[in-house]
């Protein structure tokens, strides 16, 4: 059995490295950080920022030494963690994406799966499903639904097999599906 752990600050380097690798070809991350030469550094700043916002809340689950990670935001959510340390143009793209997604999110309370990624070297081992399940259990314990967004049709089908359903679609700045899992 794979042991799922709540991440601590000490896990940050491994988690960030795995997420940078996991999202190297992801449409959202490549929209946010399109230049190949800048992607590793800017994506690391982005994932580090998200990790830092949530690790103290005990809502970052990881497995296999950071090879797969789920970063969840509990209901009532957003905690500022300072400004994202990337160039202004990248921050503007992050803001535009964030605004588009948040306009499509439900008004009801929910657990938000902000990031789910598995290092390519660990793909196919179902680690992502395992770390996602930890947050789904928390949502179920709170009797709340879970919400996520994805930018690939392939991921929509993968999430559907895990009980998620599409509840909204966003067309700009790129195609995005908002999905909900019952509580």
C-alpha cells in the first residue's frame, strides 16, 4: 500500500520539482509561462507559491517522496502568500486565467483541488488518484463537494472515471472545464 502523507515545508523542493516536470506540456502552464527557457524557473515559482499558500493548512497531500501531489484549498479559502515572483507579463496571464476560472466556479462552499500532478517517471502507478482521494475524503467528511478545473479533454475523461462531472466550460483565455465531485 502506498502511504499518503500530509506535506510539510521540508517536502517543498521535491514537490515543486515533480510538479514542474508533470506540467511541462500542460496547456495552462504553457499559456502562463510559454517560453521554454523560462518555464522551469517560472513554473517552480508558481508551484512554490501555491504550495506555500496551503502547506500550513494541512491540505497538501503527497506520496512517494513528492512524486505525486494534490494541493487542495479548503472552503472559505484563499490565503494571501505574497505576490507571485514571476515577470509582470506572466503575472498578468496568471491573473487573467484566475479571473476566468473563478467566474465559472460555484457559489456554494466546496473543497478546491487546485493542483494534481505526478512526475512523469511515476506515471501509470495511480499515485495521482491516491493523493486526490485524501482531499476527497476531507470534502466528504465535511459533507461538501469538491471542485477542480482542467484544460485537456483527456483529463476530463480521466476525472469522469473517478466520479467528477463537468459543471461549466470556459473558452477564454483557453478551453477550461470546471468539474465537480459530490460530497
